C-alpha cells in the first residue's frame, strides 16, 4: 500500500510543517519543526519497502530505486543524459547483521575493511545505519519531522547516526520516510534546505511485508 501513514506518530507531532521545493533544492521551513522520539517510529516500520524517484542535475537525470527486504537493502541508479543518452547504472547492496554490522553485499566503493563493516554509510542506503544502531541499543533519541514534497519524514542528525565515524566535512542529515524508513532526502542545517541525495517531486514509496 503506497504512502502508509503513522497516524499515532503524526497525532503526537501535531502540526507537520509544509515544505516548498524547487527542481534541485527545497526552500527552508518557515516555522520550527517538531521533534519526536525515534524508537517508536523505527519499531513501526515494515520489514520491506520499494522507493522509486528521480534526481535531476543540469546535464543528466538519475532514476533511483531503493529496496529493503528484511536485513538487506539495495540501491540502483540509472543515469540518463540529455537526449535520453544512457550514462550507465550504479548498483550497491548492504546487509545489516544481528550484531549491528553493516556489510556491503555488492558494489562497495571502499576498502575491504570498510566494506565488511561500514560505519560511515551515507546516502540512500543510510536506512541500514539506523537499523544497525537500533539493534545495538544505540539509536539516537529523537529526530526532526519535516515534509519532503508533502511526504512526512524524520530527519536524524548525521553525527548521532554515525557515532563511530569521523565527523562529516559537510553535515547533511538523512531524512527517512515516516511510514517505511526509506531515505527520501538530506537536510542541510547550514543552508536550511534539502540538498544532495534528495528525491525530486513525484517519487513513490510502497511498503512490503
């Protein structure tokens, strides 16, 4: 079922702020967003989802598909240039262990040690990092509720999400679909906008049992 709603969570939040966005960067929220506990949100997520959308750049467009099937997450990005010229496909997959390790199953762009347990995983597969913290009782206490193109999401501080990794040079907080946990966007506290790995309007998210 597309766009499941966490009615109890949203009722606790009260007013969820609306966000306006452009083709590449969404404008800042007008009012201070709400903060909610993460544990009940993560516990309510289904064990699977499929999210599909696009991310446009000046010279090309990325067609993005993110999947979760239990402990496994997969990402596929098809890059298409101007005139529908295919630029190639990027694929990657990670597995979340019961001990909280995040191991790349395929497509790892890092060194072997990091591929075996990636404490710095960022981008559209970051759901795995959050699940790993939940399994080791290190889940950040709360997150900030924002809307990504009218879809409720919870954004988590990047440093809190990566306690064993060096601080990011540029802080971008991943924003997870409230209903499924799929990464929809990244919020920049410095610019007060959605930037980077952020899906454009028109994306879909479907839960899987």
